[in-house]
């Protein structure tokens, strides 16, 4: 339940295909609901003025506070638009998959796990079961779309191409995805892991996009790949896609702010001491409080990863790579990882404590840290 609704996609089931279709469909629909979020769904039914903005920001991420994108006057109308776009993408992907020969049931379950960037598949071998380049590229496209801020889809529908084009996070997203997909693919081709560059590009791109967008689908056992390719994939697990999308993770907008802040600080200290360098997103200056929020968010993620890795090493007596990877997988809502939770493994071996601890990490990661961790601050309860 926690893995499904938080769109993590991690499983403790050792034989997924043995389950009846009813359970598999219920399992996948948790992704459909969790992808856009229970809190955004709740806003649709809340009377106007009942704290909708706070709920939306808590669910979508601090990035929503950063961008301040409020594209429709009423929050309820905004959520209806978001859900319409979200469900439309699910329908479109289902049609494309069935057109390629996939059974309707499998196509629905796969679409539910793709646009929501979640990762539950009705097959033990995930998407690798179908061994189809057509299915792979369709799913790659929709994983990528699931990682885009949904506000931008609305702007594209309204013809506001200029606003979409100047979006800083989208440009960073496209660049980062392109760089890592190309790096993994070239490494696979150069090391003769695959005979042709087309195959290397297909498998490398799929795994890179899947882990970067925190989807978790797989078409190959990447732990059998060269170490350099694995390192690239391990790195993208720390990134995540855009704020206000269905993805989890640290989010690209935080990296953009931190990088611009570091660049401006170095420039001011060493090159132009008297200059005033501001951090800008989408052509607008970013407040110092928002910069502080981005830095704190990044630091908290790293601390929780280190803390979680230590906890799992002690509680379950597993190797540090598996412990760290399991924490990253749960906290970033990715699903598969490295070591004992690789693409061909499950989370079934964890102790009861380990499963509860990872479930808590899934919830914290999905609620973007602050909403879940604020309950541990004494001052919060004194209000």
C-alpha cells in the first residue's frame, strides 16, 4: 500500500504473475491515484478558501513555492485541469500500447505505472518481459512526460509557448536527461555490451530515464553492465525530475537554484567583490528564503540517506551498498536499486522493522520532507 500510493514501486512479491488480475489491477491503480496525489484530489472537493494552496504545495513540492505558478484563479479548477491532463496522458499511452499489440489489461497497468512515474508492472521481468523496442520507446516518452511540471502542459494547451520555452527547470531537465542517456548509451556501446548503438541507446536511455524520473521500470539487469554505466545510473537516483510533476526525488529546480547560488557566491567572493549577483529562475529573481529552503532540502535528503543506510546495516545486517541503495530507493520513491535490491530482486528479505522503516521513508519522500518531518518539531505542537 505505501509503496503503491507513494509511487515508489518497490515490491515484496516474489511471483507477481501468480496473482489474479483483480489484485494486479488494484495494485496498479494505487499508482494512478498516488501519481497526482491524494492531497491534490482532496483540493477538488474542498470549499474555496480551505487551505488549498498549502495542501497543493505540500504535495507537489517546495518547487511550487519557488516557481509560484498559480495558473488558474481557483485551486479547485486548477486541480481539475491537472487531473484531466494526467488522465489524458494515461489514456493516450494505453491506446499506443494496445496499438502495438499489448493486451489491454497489461497496457492499462503499464500506463498507470508510467505517467505516475511509479513502476509497478504486471510481469516479473517488468517491461523487459515484452522485449519490444516499440513498447520501450513509448514508455520512455511517457516517463519523460511524467517528469515535466504539469503546469507547463496547461500552458502549452493554451498556446503559451514562450512561457514554456523560458522555463529554467524544463531546460535543465532536457539537458540532464540528454547528457545521462547519451553517457550510459555510449558506454554500453563502447564496451560492446550491446552489438549496435541502436540497442545501446534503447536500453541505456530506458534505464536512465526510468531511474531519473523515479519510475523504476526496467528492461535489463543493469548490475551486469560496466561499472561506469552503473555509476551514471546511481548518480541519476539523486536527481529526480521537475517540481510539480508526478515524480519524487530532490528535483531539478533545487539543483538549479543551488548551482546558481554557488556560482554567484564564487563570482562575488573571488572575481567581483562589489557586485550584486541574484539567482534567477524563469527570468525572475529568487528570494533568499527560497534559496535557503533549497539548500536545507538538499542537506536533509543527504542526512536522511546516510542515517537510513546506517539503520538498515545495523537492523538487517546487510552490506552498506544495499542499505544505502534501499534508503535512496525508498526516500526518492524509485523502486529498484543496487546490490540486494537490484532490478532482478525484491524487498522481501527485509525484516519487519526494515519494511516499516522503509515504508516511513517512502512517505517522507513523497511528502517532500518538510510536511512529514515538521511533526517532530516541538514548536509545531505548541501552536
